[in-house]
């Protein structure tokens, strides 16, 4: 899924209908790679989001609010200086590629009229925002590119702005029917159809290339040279149809979701017929489509980035504990094989009269295996001392076994706990949750306390109203798990947790009423969903009354033991948004 040049043309068309004549009111930079330009439109305020995030670079109008940092970054302040009060005069796409130029009529420091241009390059990890004057001299850019980063193209203040050209391609809008036919018929033999379209035309992404192949009755992996004349003609016709729709600004914004999982498959400004088994959702505008699509995606990637350091630390701790577990298990195996050393000591004493001074080995008959075995001796020790040496090793391993068993138990508990922390970080949807997990790791001694004294409000527990009207609480991390289980729940409330995997504690508040089976099954399905069993078709869930739960003294957050419980196997299910309760 990518915002390709064809989608960007559709967006540019919408921008020209809505943004020309708008005045820049404010400029914000909520994230390192995001800029929001607040515009005063003809009828209503508009927010233009420009993101050069390497994973989801984009430009579109947004209705969603973002939290802004207390002090704006330098690039944000620079844009404010040059753009605030300016009027948008022109918006155009460069060469059907993923580059948009927005031209502003602004005021200079001397209050004279001046032209400023903002170039937005939507190109994955190469994405950038560049501000220039009317002569295309770069004033500033979000990402400065020097000779140390690129020998082909440099971008920093003082240089002339040049459009990036990674590959010389053709602009479909500039091709006549004869030129397009000639181009298609001269495609090099042996090249795959879909890949060739991407590498030949500006703005073509793999999805639209697959769609054009589908409409032309061509398999995307079919090679040119093997296509018959009808398929080549079909391809030319399909390309001309796309060209005519682009020229007429005839777009059909749609998102495609997997029918079973509702996961996003793709989006585009044209109908994607090759996704015949997907659920299609149409939108009135591309701006609305991208706003809703990317808010979910960018929220996920933002939390992934924010939790990356903590996730890395937690993963490192897990790896260390797994390594420690392997060493402990190996040492325990050796300790449990200690009887051989006692037997060697016994055999030495039984055959002590056969041992001569300075002997380094003795061969004796082992009555258990009924075989002769060789026992190594220390020539500097007497036979009796050699026997005591084996007895001493036996006793040492006997003592070590108790220690190793305790260490194994503790290491397994730590691993289980760290797995639950990693799960909480993976599913985090609130910065407060991340802060709580970080504090939790500090309190349990796994990480050092941050020098920052910043305190965050407590994160909110998820609350769901069951079909039968019972309130269901779902913990999002171990702190919340302990809170809802041991601070909120009463003895007659029911506790749920996915069996033998990291996951959330789920509590059904009974309010001294009998909880029906339908609510028990509903809560169990949520416990399965909010666990590492989420992707399983079926998951086993333990549940019991709160009165049967105990938290051992000194145990890690989220850890409980129960004296009796029930289990059921159920399909993981996400709570419907309409059932969520607000505080």
C-alpha cells in the first residue's frame, strides 16, 4: 500500500478545488517528521498534514487533532516566519510523480510581496519538505542532504532546488495513442509485465500495475515477448483508459479490506478489480480516505517508534534470561548426575589396597554395570584423599541442585514477566501506558530510572458493557492488571486470563448478581483477544472467582496464583466500539 503518483494527482485536484486562496494561520510540528498547516478557508478552517515519515509519507487534509510539543522545533519556527499570513496561489504535481509544489504569496520582513514555494517529496525514506524562494533557491528543508549522504543530489540552504530524478520515466499524460502503442510494443522481452509498468511510467505503483494487468487479462508475472497480440492490445487499451480518467479527473476513492479479518489490503483512486475477494469501502474524497486510513496506521507506527528503545531493552533482557535458563538447565543436568562421583569414591575405597603411590588411574570392577571401569586419580593425593575428592564434588553438586532449582524457578518467572511486558508494549495505544511500563520495569529492578522527572497521568483501564449489561474491565499492562484484580474486583467478581501466554487480566464486575454464561463467554473471548493467542482460531482461557486468587509476596506485577479454576476454549473476539464505556 502506497500513496502513488496517480493518487497524488487526484489529491492535487482536490487541493486546487479547496485550498487556492486559503490563508496560512498557524504552522505546527507535532512529530519529528510531521507538519500541520492550519489554513483559513472560505467557509471553515482546514488542516493540511504533511508527513515525511519514512514508513507512511503523505499529504492530505486532516480532521484529527495532534498534541503539539511545548516548544516548536526550528524547522517549524522557520516555516512560521515565512508562511504565516501567506495566501496559497498555486498547487501542482511535478511530472505525475510523487512531488507536490505549493506556491504561497507571502510578505517579506519589509512587508513587500514575495513568493515562497513548498516542495513536498513523497518518496519513502527519501521523503522531504523543502522551502524555496521564487527563484527556487532553497531557504530550508526538513532533512538536509549533504555530500556525505548523497553524491548525486544535495539539499540544503543556498543551493538551487532540483526535482529528484532517480530513474528517467515516461509521463502517461504526455503520450499520444501512437507513442503509447510504440512504447508498449517495444517493451524488452523477458521483463515481467507489472514490474515493467512500474519502471516505465511516472507515478505507477505495484498495486495499480497489477490492476492494469488484471484488466488486460495478463498475469503480473507474465513476461513481455510471451504475450499474444490480443493481450498487448488489451494492455494499450487499459493504459489509455487510465490516461483518460486522469485527464478528466474522474476518480473513485476506495479502501479494500480483508473480508475475514477486516485488515487493510489496499486503497486507490481507481477501482481495483483484481481484489475481487475484498470488502470495498467507497469515500467521497481522497482526503477523507487518507485521513481515516493513515490515522490508524500512523498511530501504530508512532507507538512502535516511541516504544522501540523500551522494546529493545526488554527483548535484550528476554534473550539474557533465555541464555541463563539454558545454562542453568545444563548445570542442573550435571548436578543430577552427581551419583557417579559418590560411586567413584566408594569404588576407590573398596579397592584402596590395589592402589600404588603415584598412580594416575585405577581400573576397577563396577558391580552395578558388571564391567571394568577406569577412574582417574590425582598422583599427588593419597587413595583416601582421592576418594574424599569425589565425595566432596558429590556433596557440592547436591547443594548446587537446590540452588539451581530455585534459580530456574526464578528465571522462568522473570521470563514470563518480561514476556508480559513485551506484550503490553506491542499492544500499547496510549503514551501513558508506555510510561507506566517503564516505571514498572524500574521498580522491578530491570532497568535504571530515567533522569527525567516528568510525571504522566495514569492510563485508563478499558471498560466494556457486556450484552447482558455487566461491566467488564480489561487491563492494558501489568500495573493495570494488578489494579483491576486486587484493588477494584470483589470476591464474587470473575477473573479471566488466556492460558499459558502473556495477556490482559479481564474482570467481570458481578455487583452481587449471578453472572450468566453468555457474559462469561463474552469476557473469555476478550481475554483471548487481548493476549498472544489473538491470532489463533481458538484459545484456552482460565477463569475463576476473585476470591480464589492470591498474589505471592514479592512477586512481579501482574503475577497471580489461584487455588481452583475453570477453563473454556473460545474464539478470540475484539470488543465492539459501541460497547466501550467512557469514564
